[in-house]
C-alpha cells in the first residue's frame, strides 16, 4: 500500500517530467507544465507514441489509486490489512491526510473530464472520460476539478512540515546518515532529531507493544512518544511508562532507534512549551533537553571500602538473584563442581549494579555505584566476571569500563560444557525457553542458553522465539504500572509460551523467573537450576585451595 | 493505605545492608509528617527494586521513592 502510493507517486513525478520534456516545447520546463500536463496540452495523446506514453501514465495513476484504496481501508478498518490498531491522529494530521487523499482522485477526474471533452486519454482516463462526457458538460466541469487537484496538492505540501508526512524528506537523510554508521548516543543530537522526524506514524510499534494488547494502555507507544517530541510536548510521563522490552525497536520498519531515544527522554524531565507562533513551527529551534537540576543529590558516600578476596573468576549475583535463592545455590553448586577458582563476590548482599538507576534516567547517580563495583572487581584481580542476571550483564558490558571478560551465566556454563569441565546427565523433560528482554534483544545473546538447554533437556520451539519473545512484565524500567497490569502481561506471555505444554518453563533471568512463577502452575526454572539438577557428580570438586594454584597476594595482575 | 508495615521491604533492601536506611521507617515518618528526616534519607535508595518484588500487598514501593524525591525537588525549588 505504502509502496504503491509512495513509489507510484515517485514514478508519476518522474515520468511526468519526462513527458513534459519529450512532448513539450522545450526540454527544461517549469514544474507546473509537468504536473498539469493534460491541462496545458488537452489535445495530446491521440495516436502513436503519444498514446503509448498516455497508457503508461494511466497505468501509474491506477497503481497509485490502488494504494490509496488500501490506505483508506487501513484508516477505517485496520484489521483488514493486518494491523490490530493504527495510530490516532491530531487535527492537523487529519487535514493533511484529507488533502493527500484528494490529490489523486481529483487528478483522475480532472484528466478524465478533459479527455472526455477532447476525445483523448488512455484506458483509465479515456474510458472514464467518455462515460462522464455523455452525462456532464465535460469541458466546463474539468476546470473546477483541475483547481481541486491544484489546491489539494498545494495544501498537502504547505502542511507537510507540520505533520507526520515530514518523514518523506527526512527519511532520505536518515538512510544516508545511517549508512555512514551514525547512531544515536546518550544525548539528543542531529541524528536523533532526524530519526524523530522520520517516524511515519504507521502504527506497527503500537501493534507490537504488550502494554497495548495485554493492558489496553494506548497512549505511550513509540509513535506517540515521537509525535509528542515533535510537537514539543512534555513527554516525561510517556517516556517512563514503558517496559523497555525492545519489541517496538525490533519491528520498526524505518529502523528508528526507539529505545535510545526513549532513554534520552528519561534523563530529563522537562521539555519546552509548545510554540504558539506558526512561523516557529516551520523553523523550530533544535530540540533541546533541559536536564533536571537536582537540588538534592543522591549520595552514596556511605558505601564501604571493598576488600574482596582474590580469584580468577568472580560471580556477581545481583539484587534479583538474591531474591531467588535457588539460582544462587545452583550457581554455587555448578561453580564448585567445575573446579574453577572463583569468588562469590556479593554473597552477603552487595551493591546494586546500577542499571535500575540508569533506567530511571539517573546516570550520574548510577556512576557512583558503578565506580564502587568496578573498584571491587579490579581489586579482586579476576580475569572473568560471571553474572546470573541479564540486567547486570547489560550494564557491565555497556557502562562499566572493565577490561576483563564478562559472561552471562549461560555463556559461562556453555564454556564449561565445551571444555568438558562439567559432567552432566540428561533430564527427560520438555522445556520451553523464554528469552529475557535484556539478554535477547538487549544484548544479542540468543543461542548459548538454548544450546545449554538442549544439552540437558528436550527443548521445544515456541511462537515467540528469539527476537519475537514477549516480555514477562516484571521490567524494572517501568515504574508506572501496577502489579495487576504486570500480571496480565505475564499471563498473556505465558499462554503463548506454554502452548506446547512443556514440563518446565526455562528462563535465564531471575526477575523473569519471579514474575512468571507468580502467574503460572508450571514449574519455572532458571538455566542454572536445570544444569545443577543434571550434575552427575553431586559431590563437589572443592575450590582448589592448594598454595600452588592460589594467586599469590604479591603477584602483579593489571 | 495498602501498607501493613510488615517490614519485608526493609529486610531485603540493598541499601539497608550497609546503612540504617529503612523504607518502613521512612514510610512511617511520612505518615507522621516528619518530612525532614525523610528528605535527608530518601536519597540513599539505589532503586534496585527488590522491595517492590517482596511486598505482600503489591505496593509499588520503588515508585513511592521516586515520587517522594520529586515532591522534595519541587518543594525545595519553590522554597528558594
């Protein structure tokens, strides 16, 4: 539909220009000679090459009109074209939409009336023209329709910068900039502005959003966020009410980086007042973000000095794993069984990794926690950091500047299996795997957890594998929804995951595990638990404490 | 209104492991209107979210902390 309208219109412009070039009096013509060609050359196109060219122009017009028909259907009955919901529009958008829809039918009628009056025209305009001419005085009626065509075309282009149709010119810049490797960073910039204007409000992100179909919340999706930013509204509430699951980001057909843009808006709570001056709306100032002036600063001065034991591998459980002790115990069993020299660095509680603060937009405060943890990790002298929580994993990888190997526990277990350090049996159970948002779409780790599961259980396929996985609803990124809403989201996700009636629902994130176990009767288990269950040698290869193997305290590990 | 003051939140609190910070205490202080202590202490929260997960009544404790902080922000700005 979009292709027929957009591409068809491009063809119309292109071939129309060529038409004016070939058949006009000069080679270079003013644009109106091409746009209103039939008006200025009503006698044109009776025979030969002229007629053939007329056939081509009619064909393109028919192409466009078919796309227009689909667009009209989509606007009024979106289910027919496959979308459950389409974007709600503001008044100005609706006026621009109406003028857009008028352009081609009025061109069709104008050309038909002219063709009917002069006996020219091809299969579409000619036939329609003949029919119309037999009923109406064609020559007189053509004139007002040419005016309608001209006015609707003009209105559309004048309103274009104020509406979502700005995406048409902006996407050109987006494609070139993106292909040069430019990406959005932590602050608003020219590229994020290009992306904001490139949104065509198609509504695919709304369809993908679980807050929409599971909870009926329909004012916070990315299309509305971007629209709010373009209209200089205060988007703080909208920006914070999001699971940050990344589904919209992965489904956006334009490839706009929706998640980073939302993060930028979370960092500042105040945006500018909407402009009342229409001139300013055509030439807006750069979208500025005024960062919140924190009058009271969070302070973490009370954080103690860290004195960790030295080890090769450190295991960082994270806040959420501490709330799911079975995962902790399983990881300890696995680490003991593998014979690796490790230290469970936050075994007595520990400090939060900092990502929940960052998700709330408080990067500077998170930095203090990050510094504390980084110092602790460096002091331990480890070469590898293993964590059982994807949230912690993501922040370690992206925001901590550590030069050691960072592994999620599924990757670590896979490594142990590949190197033969774990002896595992096989659990004869059917297992469905839920890809956590932060691990899958957030960090790009899809295969390792599944490989580990295939090693110890019978892994089923689900309808929401890999990039299509559904969020459990437990997200720390959303602080606005209630636990009832989260339960609904979890319930809907579970009904898809448990369609194949698995014995166990496996996951790789403690928060997902907790959220799901509150909402289902099926056993929910972390990968670590399943691997620990499958360990053949239950007695532990003790953490080798030989003086030879232990890292001497005086060694220089950089 | 929902809170039954069971103390589960404070028990699991990450910050509570290192300081005297107790969400239950702060919540009681707010109810009593003693905002000064709350204002000085509310910033110690790391927003990790364990309290919300543990709460038997499903109170969104994390959001309570955020709202309290915002309220104090606004208060101070107007005061100056």
